[in-house]
């Protein structure tokens, strides 16, 4: 049976996972969008500190929201990461969605839905 309502901690964890994954994509792949980032990798690497902090808070929220279980939060972070990667790669780099990516997206969405319901 579906949970009566989705815990607010789970919603916050998903939002923080999304923000952290978006920042991580920009940090790691921004060098292919903005050439100046390729020349300033050391400076850009410091963005990793707030990203790590966001991921720790999101993981804590997910852990607590999922009745002190760690696996659901890991799957949520993975699924959100795949979704963010797909959208950002399409928007910023123009890489389309082929059949393999489409199937992977569907599996990631299913993984996310299984964890939050």
C-alpha cells in the first residue's frame, strides 16, 4: 500500500539531491560549456565543498525520512543524478536522448518511485 503521505524529509532530500547533482554536473562538465572553467580547475574544485555538504544533509533527511534506512536514500540520489545528468547534458551540450538513454531514464524513474512510495 502507498504511504499515507510522502514525508517532508523525503521531499527536502529530493530537492537537495537535485541541487547537489545540478551543481556537480556544472562543476564537472562546465569545462565543456565554458572554456574558462577548463583553465581554472583548481578554483572550480572548491565548489565540491558545498556540494558535499548538500549531499550529507540530503542523505541525513533521506535516512530519517525512510525510517533510518540508508539504501533508499542512495537509490534516490542515484536516480536524481541520472535525471539531472540527462537533462543538463541535453540542455547544455545538446546531446540527444537515444533509446539506451531513454530506457535508463525509465529505470531511474522506476527506482525513484519505488523508493518514495
